[in-house]
C-alpha cells in the first residue's frame, strides 16, 4: 500500500525543488507536488492543496512551503499523518523583512526579475554551491515560476500569522530539518520549532544552505525516509 506524500514548494520554486529527493524515497511512497502558484494568501494556498489532496497524507514544506503546511494542519489536522518542516520557521515576518520584500517586489515589477533572483543566491545557498549547477537550478526555477506568481507569493508570506502558539498542538510525527549553512532561516529558528512540537525530531543537513533538497538531497531523503516510518 502506497503512502501519499504532499510536497509544498517554497517561494519562486516548482516541483524541481523536490525531484532529487523524490528519486531517493522508498518505493512505497507516493509523492505529489502541491500547487502554490495561484493564491495570494497562505490560507488560500492551504485550502487549494486540501481540495486536491487524498483523504489522509504525509505533508512536507520548505521555506514558504512550511508556512503553508502549518496552515494545512490548522485547517484539517485529522487529514495529516506526518509533518515535515524544512528550512522554515513559525514566526511572522518582521517589519525589516517586509520592507526588504517590498523593495524586491518593486524591482521585479520594473522587469528586473532575473537580477532579483541572482542577488538572492548568496543568501539561499551554501558558499560551495554558489558557482555550480545548484545555483543555476535555483535561478531557473525562479524564472519558470514567473513574475505574477512571485508577487502573489510574497504578498502571502508578508501577511502570514504567528504560528508559534499552535506548535504545541501538533500531534503527528514531525521532522524539523534545516541546512547547516542556512543564513536566511538559521538553525535557532528550527530549534525553536522542534522544542515546541511534541516529539519533533530535529535534523541538520550538512553541506547545505536554505535549499538542502538540491544541495544535499541524500541527507534530506534519509531523514524523510526515517520520518515516514515513524
């Protein structure tokens, strides 16, 4: 019997974000990529995913995808069997981060989408991956996702709620994973979530920044295979 697994991409990401991990998952796992391209709120993304998902499923999200999966668990906790929070955090955006997002959105509206993508790479990737194929893969995803979706996603991210009060109520096997060199959402924010979620397991992925599914997919897949057996 196959175990459904819904994978939620992050900002400016598509299904390629998870492909190197999917190929390393157990044969009994049935992965599906969620659509987060059409809504401008985290709650709207969650409702759309729930409408398309199986009755019961494991759930994983990276970065923005983590905000969405927390909302899915809030909306329909009875449908989620396992939860994975990868390179994400439970806090709302700070005013400083919102201002940075708004500045990036203005540049994208001016037709500088590729520039914004390239400028973001040093904050997304471990230094060892900045000049290699992973950087090109992350940039290519951003270009495929496109301007309109990017603007909707940033709007959703800025308006997200504080999920910290809800973490203590999560009652399914939970993996909290983070790249060891993630500078965008550093380790203490993952530690905070793992400490608040009953029974959560924290895994730090070596040789990876904010995108460990592409930077170190073997380590991510090992952690996910173990998590799905819990």
